[in-house]
C-alpha cells in the first residue's frame, strides 16, 4: 500500500505501473512481494527513484493517513474479500468470478453514467 501511495503521489501512470509490476511479480513470476529489495526493484521498473522508494518503504509513518483512509472506506463498504472491485462506488464484485460477471457489472456502471 505504501509503495502504491508513493507512486500515486508521482503520477497515476506510475501508480498503474507499480500495481501492474506487483501483480506480475506475484502472480506470474512467483516473487515474494513482501521483500523490501523486491519492492524497490519493482518501483524502479515502474520508473520510480529506487532510493526514494526504499526510504518510503522503510518509513512506517509514510502515507499512514492515506492508508488509514483507504482502510476506513473499505470497512464502510464491507470490503472483506480479495479480489474486490468497486465500480463507480456503486457496483461491487467480490471474490473470483467468470470474466462475464466483471464485464456485465462494468457495462452496467458505464450505462448509468451521464
């Protein structure tokens, strides 16, 4: 969470790149994403300064308020399963479902947009 918040503070593109790198590292490459050096390497791969990323990750208070707010919001919507997707703060899909469920939910959310 801290690394994603740091990436977001740089740009939304960096945030996306970090999230993609973490997912690929964990789900495809089988890397230990709780390892500090692994996370720093992923940050660098995503275009972030590795020294800054390490400093953020080693600082237990970095982005603490932002992370606490995310947790508060998750609790508010009863977010207790991973994966959990919330579309337009109205439509939720929790746990693992066929792609069609996600597609239909996203379509519904988009259809209601003005």
